[in-house]
C-alpha cells in the first residue's frame, strides 16, 4: 500500500542530509554511466563487424588458388594451380551433406555498351547459387537459373549502378547489351548492401563464359555455403578437411598456403565472437566492480545515517512501531536514492552515446553505439537489489535494538 506519511518522512530525511544523499548516489550514478558507455561502445563494435560482413553470406567458404611456393613430389615451385569443373563437381559430390549453396566463379572485365553509352565493368560468370552467397537483392526481373546454364544462354544480370550509368532513368529490363562483340539479354537488375563497388558488377552463366571466352573448363574460384546446422567448430573442421583433400587431389604440399587456401567465414565468426565475448566480460567486470563500490559507499553512509537516527528509532519502537516498519522506511530511502542516481547515470550515458555516435563511426568505425532495452531492464533489477543490499543489514540491526538502549545512544 502507498503510505504518504512514510514517503514524506523519506523526503524530509533526504532533504535534511542533502550532501550525504548526493555523495551516496554519486558512486552509483558513475558506475551506471561507465557501464552504459562501455557497453554501448562494445555494441557499436559488434554492429561494425556485422556491417563489414553484411554483403556476404555468413556461412561462406572461398577456395582460392595461385602458384606453388613449396616443391612437392618432384614438381618445382612456381607451378600455377588451376581449378576446373571436375574440382567443382568433386567438392559438390564429396561434401553434399555439408553444403547448402555452391558456385564456381570466373572473373572477367568487359566493356558493356548500350547505344551511345559504354563503360568497363567487372563481369562474374557464376552458378545460380551465387545469388545467395553474395546476398544479391533482385530489384527487377530474376537471377540466373539452371536452364540458363544448360543452354549456355547469353543473358546477363546487372547491378543497379550499371543500369544507372547506361540507361539513366529509362527501363533496362528486357533490353540487350553489347559485351565483347556479343549481345546479351538483361534478365535482372540487383542491388547489394556492400555498396557502390558491388553494384557495378554484372553476372552471366558460367557455362556461357567457358564456351565463349575460353573454350575450356577453367574456373577462378569455388565458393560454398556450409550447412547452417553445423556448429562453428564443425564448419571449421569441414573447411580444413576440404582444404586438405583438395591439396592432395591437386598435388600441392600440405603446408603451401599460397598455392591453395580456404577462406572460411566460420573462422572469422568464431574469432569475432570470442573477441566480443571478452569485451562484454570486461565491461560487466568493470561495471560490477564500480557498482559494488557504490553499494559499499551507500551502505557505509546508511550506517552513519542510522546511527544518527538511533534515538528516533528508539522513540518509534517505544510508541509501538514494528521493526519491519523501520526497516522498510530505511530500505525505501536507500532504493529511492539508488534508483534515481542509477537512472540519472543511465540517461546521461545514453545521451552521451547519442551525442558522440557519429564521430565514433567516422573516426573509430564504431557504428550505432547504444544500449538495448534488455540492459535497461537489467539495470532496473540491479539498482533495486543494490538499494536493498546497501540498506537492509544496517536497518535490520537498528530495528532490533531495544528502545531503552536506543534512547541512551550518543
């Protein structure tokens, strides 16, 4: 029940001891302020990592090849390693249960022309699954499909900025582009969260590129998306095994990282996760330590306040006040001071994060530093418990003192 008289007494006590009330609340406010700032910055770092990888699938693996740097089985260094369709098929067949998406890639640069407009762009020859591996967002039309590959179709999917460069505000879907002397039908227009560079790319069927621009079965890179049901450790083990098997298949020394390597997002995700976990742990440790210091400070001040009010408590008990009433009044006062101070620190912290958010992103790549609603709720619980802990023990001791002893106290 709401007791107006009790609250009036609490505010009178706070007003009478302003300096002590301010000092007792300062440590709590500082602890919450520090915790809010640190947690907000770590959250901003987490957002930066997410943004950095946002334009690619988080479960991707890229198989890359170059020249050998270690002699192996009588073969000299400097041997060029070349991926082929048979290697692509080997990966798909050998690890079918562990693969969600798969695409081969051939990287080319061509001049694309439409009427009087022309420009040189990156043209990637890919499989249909590349749409999901690159997180390509189809704005108009469609992406490549298996029928395009089977028929070696001269079709092309262009980025939003290529469309803007060559067509302006005019429609491009269904029009034909001239690429290296061949006419290609535009079947789709896409956007990409990766930004301008990723939106000035075009995609054609990999079979078409192999037939027209090489007359061979060479590919530049193999990209797979591992089964999302795999744990990070399972995905890392899968990537390591695929790397070992491909090295053995292509007669590459087991330690020759330059000749063949697998860039596994699972490694990056695990490293980022561990780094952020350590940062969050440090934030919680520092914030908790500061908050504990605040609780101790409030407790010490409450002991001093209660000692001053010992005679008052003795008179209250002599007039029939229950110990629980005295304990409740002291605890309410402590919780009130703690809650007000804590929320002041929380408000100040969130305001500072809002104020410096843009500069942090610009200078330190810390994106959208903020504190979640869950943290606010957690702070509420912590503040209430802190106030209870700080006041309960000294209040309980004062409430149990005998009236005659309380009246004799100095």
